[in-house]
């Protein structure tokens, strides 16, 4: 697979770094904090067209988001105006269902929204059997009729080890998967090692994973160290909210209580239908709340 000379010339004029990985199949796209792995399946000419489309779109993504960054970092309210950029609008739509109940900003859905946007450009430009855009673990999927994906769920956003898999068939409506936890690249108010969410869209999975991971919590517990988000990252959209920095010794009762709190939120979101499934993981314990086929190993597994 090759990127055309015209595309290569465009890349040289841009800040973004885009290249095929050594396997010759996956495309790596990086621009500042945005880091994507893209893979398409199908006829080689269609794959090339899809990668061309992804390249053309990606070089504008960061500048587009930065143009509205001050708005995207503010709490989203029911009466908040809508942003103008297409990715920013996806972000706002994903967090809107939570705006009356909790503090949330559109940044809670940024990774999923970026992945969605790039994938839409790819599938509009080419006929593909399957494709995915992985933005740091938040993944947008394309699955043509008769195809399926097997998605791994990790023990923590920063860890490669799997605690289970989700098999997604073309007949299911899930096209987005996201993972959040306190050790991930974004701050968390909770203590979940990982919360993986399946939803119809990647941006919605991203926002919901954040919300559920925040709910897996033990407020005031002496083994949990927290600090204002602004004291760690002055530009954080979470401002002075206390984010988790360390989780010490937890009893089995503590783990159960924290997971139960997250399960309640996951159940309410599934009932309201912004998501289809959630797997919550803390200290080797896993709770699954699902309307989809989720295949997991049997160690420390509890279905909620």
C-alpha cells in the first residue's frame, strides 16, 4: 500500500506526521495530542482511496478544534450554544445527555469524535469491508454486511493486557468503543482501572466511558489521593475538580462498593440507550452490563 505523491507533497507542507506503519497495512497519523492508528480492509484501490481521504481530513483537525478550544473546555449546559466545527458538534451532541445532571465539557468526547469524523471521510470515499480509526483506545468502526470485529478490552487504558473481548457483528448497531480509567491519558474523578463502553457512535462511547469511570468511586476514602486538575495541568477543562492521582489499599468491600456505584450509572445509561454495553474493571474484579454479545474470560467476573 502506498500514499500517492500528491498526498505526500501535502503532508510535507503540514505539521501533521502521517505514514504507514512497518506492517504496510496500518496508517499512523499524529498531530500534537492527536494520535491515530487507522486500518482499512478491502480492495487495495479502495484502501488507498480511504487513506487518501483520511489524510486530507486529518491535516485540518487540530487547527479546527483549537479555533473553538475555549468553548470546548467550558461546562456544557442545556442552553449552551452549539459549536461550529463538525467534530466539535459531535462532541457537544455526545455530552448533551449529561448536561443537566453533572459537570461535563465537550472535551469528554474529543477522541471518539475525531475517530468518527476520520472514519466517515474514509467510508464516504471508498467501499470497504471493514475499517477502524483508533484514537488512543477510543475506536470508531465500520463493519460491512457479513463482517465482524473482535475487540480487546484492556485492564487499564495504559496497559496492553486484556481482560476480555467483545465480538461485534455487522447485524449489531455498535460502531464505537471507548475506554476510560484513572491511569489513562485523561483525568478521572473515579478510581476505575478501566471502563469499556460499546455504543452506536464512538463519541457517545467516549463520553459515557468518562461518566461511568467517574462514578466508580469511593468519596473520601483515605487510600485515594486526589488533587485539583488545574494544579496538575493549568489548562485542564476540569478546573478545580479533584482528580485521582493514586489508589492505595482497597478491601474487597471497597472494590464491590465502587463497582456497584458505576454499575448503577451504566444501567441507567443503557436504559436511556446512549450506550449498549459497559464492562467495569477494578483490581481484578469485572462487572458487565450489556445488551450486546460480550465474551469475557471467567476470572473474577460478575454480570450485573
